[in-house]
C-alpha cells in the first residue's frame, strides 16, 4: 500500500468515525428532546382548562421574554463571569435510618433538586444529576459544584415529583437511572408523561395531573397547583403543563414553587392548602427581561408569606449559571428580605439535611468562599 493510499484510507476511516459520532450525537439530542403527548395523553391535554388555542396558557397574561431583548441578553450572558469565587462546600449526606413518622426534613442537592422526608415518606423533587442542563453533553450550562451523592446512593423513594420539562428540572439521563435504581412513581404535570415514556419509564409508574388535581401515594397527598411559567424542550413551547406542588402528609405540609413569576395565585394556594410547615421557593435566575416567569428573592419571600409558610428553604440557585445576576446575589437578597419580613430561613449547603423543626442558623457560608 502506498503512503498516499494509506492516508486516503485513514481519512475515510476518520470521516466514518466522525459521521458516526455526529449521528450518535444527533440521536442523543433527539432523545433528550422527549416526545409530544399522543393518544390518551393528548386527549387529556386538550380537555384541560389551561389548554387553549393549541397551547397551555397562564391564567394571567405572561411574557417569557421582553420582546427585542434576546440579542442583548445573549451578549451579556456570554461576556459575564457569574461563578462562585471558590469551591462550593458540598455535604456528603450521612446514612439515614428510616425517617420517623412525625418528622419533616429537606435535603437540598443543588439547584431545584431536593429530597423531602415527610412523616416517614420520601419524595424527590426535580432531580437533575447530569453535568450540564442541556440536550447535549458538551454544551450548555455546566454544574458549578459536584453532586453531593450519586443517584444509586439515594434512599428508597416513595415518589418523584417534576414541576415542568425544562432541562434544569427534567433530565433524561437522571430519569433513566432512577428507573433502574428505584421503583417509585413519577408524578408530573399534564403532557410530561410523554417524555418519560420515551425514556423508558413504564406507563404504570407515571401519574399526570392538571392544576388542582391530586393523587395520594404512600399516605402523602400530592397536589399540582398553579404556577406562572412556560414549558418546552425544543422549538415547540407550552405543549406540556408547568406546576407548583403541595405535599401533604397526615399532619405536615410542604409547598414547592417550581419555577414561577410572582402572581396573586399564591394567596389562593395558601387559603386552599396552607398553612405550610416549610416552603421550597425559587430565588435565582431572575431578571428584568423575564420578570413574569421567575421570582426575585424579595418576591419569593412575599410568595412564602402569601401561602402562609413557616420555614423558607430557597432553591434554584448556586448550581447552574442561568441568569445575569452575580452568583451569590440570590442568597444575599433572600437573607435580607427574610430578616425584614420576619421569615424563618434556612440556607443549606448542597447535600445538607435540614430538620424543619430545628433548622440550622444561617451562617452565610456562600459569603466566605475563597
């Protein structure tokens, strides 16, 4: 074989490998996009009062992005440096025995992923364990701290609750691994079950709910409640619903905001389902250009008060760079707002387990990174 023919052969092999890699990546992206509701799922979607004109709508007019600001925001996001000044302290959760029948605990794993232990039952919320919240493994917002625990290291779960289908709340690899290592059902807003089925979740482990619908699993009543947001994993938007959630045991109650702008519906949720022992509130990734769909820390405290919350545990910050504010700003502002409002607050490190009845004092750990 001549040198020239050898080079041509090597080039051909490289081209085949490259084409195969591109095809594999494309297949992975298409899989991560999930699937549109079909059949009975689509019928339920069309019957929802929230579904009008071919899409889910908020009950009050909502802008997902102020018109004309997309290019400016993209430029500011690319040029910004919104990272922690030092390593984020991560707490490796200690082995925990079966939770007692009266206790209430929250373990925050980062961003909006949290484990709620309520009166002896365990509910995992919006688990995202991937390195990036993105449909592709080599691009998109990257994790700013390690996972405190591998998925296989989680205790036995009774339910997995999803707020909506954005990549930082619904992660295909995490779902696939949870199917393998857990037997708990997934409780999701309308339409989201189509994604789960595509990723291998058995149909009998999927429960879809509209706003104000409930299901009781292992003695915990899970209710999908209103939120002010939007959905979509690709070009099509709002063909699945978004929700906040009420977790109610026999005596203890938890409210999770999911992603949402501030809106009058919080007071109605408080009247219908409160008071709550603890609220898990979104405090990060806010900005003037999407004020309708993400709360500021000040609004999160107001929403906590509206739903009649006890302890406030902030979520949706610290793990991924998704907005234009400084990394520590959400925690600084929620601390200030909670002090001014007289609201009990716990700001755990990723992996730290909070006993809602005896929460740790806020020590400002995020202010002392180096």
